[in-house]
C-alpha cells in the first residue's frame, strides 16, 4: 500500500507490517530484523497475531496517510484491539506515527515497540546515531566500543533521555524522531563493538497499568544535515510548543538570575548521618557514618576563599538540617543543632552575602523516609497492584516515594519555616526531580499520572521563583525548562563512569545546542589525565565551573577519589577562565558544535555573539576567540 504527499511517499508492506519512507530523494526503511510487537505477561506478541487486520487510506484537512486496525485477537471479537495511524502533515512534511489503544481486554501490555528501527547497517563513520543520553552521545556505525545500557533504560525525561528524541544521519541525509507524548516512553539502542550497525527505536509502557492514550512519534527528514541541524529542528519544535524559556526571560521574572551568571560553584556539607539500615552504612568504620562540620567552620572557609581572590561564588550546602544529609525527608528541619542551629546557619548566610557570594541549600521531595516524623503510607506513591516501592539505598535508610501531589505542600511548609528564621536563600536544589523518572500513583485519593507528576514538580520550582529563590535540581530535563534556572550538572554520560572507562561514542552537546541559553550548568573541572581535562568540556559548553565539589557519597555521581587534586590557587585560576567565558555567553545560543577530527579529540563550538571555543584534548589546550 502506497500513499504520496508532496515529495514524501509512505509504503506499507501488508505482510510484514513494515514501513518505508521516501523523503527528499532518500529512502528510509525499517530493518528486516524488526517485527512490530508488544511485550506482555505471556511473552512477545507480534502484531501479526491479530486475525483481522485492515489498512485503509486516511485523509483529513491537513494531511493523509494509512490507517490500520487490529481486531479479533486469537479469535475473540471483543478482545485486545488497537489502531495505528501513519500520516504526513502537508504543511511541513512531518511524518506522524500514532499507536492508539481501542480495547484493553485479555492482554497485559508491558511495552509496545513501534514504530520500527531503521535499516542502518553500513560500517561507516559518516553514518551515526544521536542519543540524548546525558548531555548527548554520537555513535558512529563503526565505533569500536559496544553501546552499554542506557540510564533509566533510555526513558524519556530522565538522565537517560534529557530530551525526548533520537536521530540518525547517513551520508548527510538524516531524520529526527520526536516523541510528542514522552511521559511513558523511551528509546532503546543496540550497537555491537565495531558495528557495523546501530539500531535505535522507541518503546512505550503503560500508564497506571493501561496504555490508556495514543502514543505519538513525529519524524522530520532532512536531505543535507548533521547533528547541529537536527538539534535546531528540535529547538524550533520546543519554541512552537511553549517549552522554551530563555535565561533572559527568567531574569525578567527573578533578576538574581543575572547574579548567578559567572559564579564559581562550591558544593559541600554540614552533617552526615548514615542510618544503620542504610546500604551505605559501614559497620567496620563507624567514624565514616557520622561526620559534622559546623556552620562556623564553613563560614571561615568562604572567608578564606574571598581572601584568595574569589569574588563570584555560589555555595550549595548539603546536610544543613536535622538529622543529616538524606535523612527524614520531607521533614527536614530544623537547622542542624550540633552545627550551630538557626543562628549559626544565618551567620553563614549573612557572611556569604556580605562578601558578595550567593547561597543555596540541598533539599528533597521525592524520597519518603519511613522514620520521617510525619511519615504516613497513605501519602506515598502506590503502584497499580496496591504495593509501595521500597529500598534503603541512601543515608537515611528505608524509604519509599512521596506522591508528587504532596510535594508542593511540603515545599511551602518547609520554606516558610526557613524564611521565618531570617535565612535569605538565593537558590535551592530539589534533588532528583530532573534526573529520575516521574512517578505514578494509583491511590484514588491522590491519583497521579507521570505527566501530572512532572507538573507537580514544576509547581515546586514555580513556588520558589515566586519568592525570589532560584530553582535548581540534579540534572536537566525537557519538561523543566520553563522553570529551572540552574542544575547540579548536565554532564556527558562518561563523566559519571570511572575514569578510563571506554566511551560508548563521541560526546556531543545535543542538549546545549537546543537549550544553552535557557539554563545555567555547572561543570566538573577535574583533570583526569593528560588527555582528559574536564575543564575543556566546561569551556566548550560555555558553562559555569565547579571550584569545590565535595560529593556526599564517595565514587558516586562522578565524584571519584582517584581524580588528581590541584592546588586551590590553580583551581581558582582555572575557574576564573571558565566563569569569565560563562559571563559572556550564558545568554547566547550555542549555534554550532564541530568535531575537527575523526576521534573527537579536537572540537569547536560557536555561540550567537560570535564567540568561538576550540579545544584539543590531546594537547590539553584551548583557544577562545
């Protein structure tokens, strides 16, 4: 079956149910190895299992395509049924793939894998796949390293999918596939060592136990492009859909955004207390389970940094409340008594402001600790089967998850208390909101879909902004760009792996090519080796520098103990270079990123004010013009 719309031709093989798309004189077809299917409680069920499959031409006022209906599963007329709709939008040539549930009886769907992955078999560096795994990853078809498992299984809107799209380029022709319904979906990818192929596709999962709503993936095909062009297609998409809010706009809402630009970031803590039931508890070295640094000691440290010449700084403070870092959330009050209490904390904040520095705190409104004073399972996230997820991974020990519907209430309660003690906060970090997946809750008293969870998280950011407190979270995510001012980091995935781990591909700044002028990203500054100085990535990305990064957990989140330590004066000097560039380009679009050699050792970025940054990792050099 064949349908033509302008220069685009859709062809459906009614036997294999595979599609081919001709666009701009190029042909893209699904791989012969792909079979349209669902993963269910009884195993993999191919679409061909349905006994009544019909295909008709679809036509409406804005486009046309092919409408397929799947009925009569295993001879039962009232059993599981669904439709697919593949159509071309006439005005812009977008090809829409829609999977539509009709009747959800007799099958329990765990995952739908449709549409299919493209045939992409040629072992050539000119053919590459783009994944939004962390800041961004480019995988040439002949890349020697096998692609590992994606974070969060590649789920969109997590650290495994900052933006809900993927793309491929072959000999300058390419496509970008955008999930317009990203909340219960993700990307899967396969690349064996050396290639010669890379397969990438989309998966969809149920929402609260049901597929419930149509799942949509939109393809745009380009005749002559590279990854920069695909990123600009997506930048235009998010502007059209109201997801794009620039730092300039955020500064108009909260002027202190401008003060944060050009700061060096310091990350340190006050109190560590590891619950004996925590996975982190060390019974053989009990002194590691309880650590305390007073507010007064931190005050002296920031005064010393000022004496050493630091003039613009943001302090991110962990473990500032009772009973210590990652404990008792969301009941994380009062200020740590042993460290000096509210008075000690206020003195630290006042000193920061006297020196011209900025101050913010770590906080958490997802982890729901069982020993929190107000813990009540009635307000935890309930799974569709009536159970509650639990683990004891972090310092506070046994926990479940707070339903996102409750988070804005706790934010308002806690920050009202903090502000009442004269603590003037410049910023606040709400942990994991932009790194982890949204939650779903089946409790009928506060039922919540994943899409709604993201909105409740955004409500927390917006409440903070209404009080003049700059909003931050762990990483960056597409859904948060209207309300997130800065983050803990937005690293390339390899930066979170042990130094020396072979890279899954070439790190490229896909996120910053779309959103650089929307969010402030601090970058790790470790010099890992003679050919791996993370400062160069900070410069390439026009980001802010970490002056001190004392992570709460050793060898976690990119804090590796074997990273070479530099003298403080040298750290300050390096940070001044990065912060100076950030002050210049923070509100600029990243226009272009270039790989100047086949290995990715030489790279260049260009910003909208004309600034260019060229780095050579092998020579450990950079050039800013």
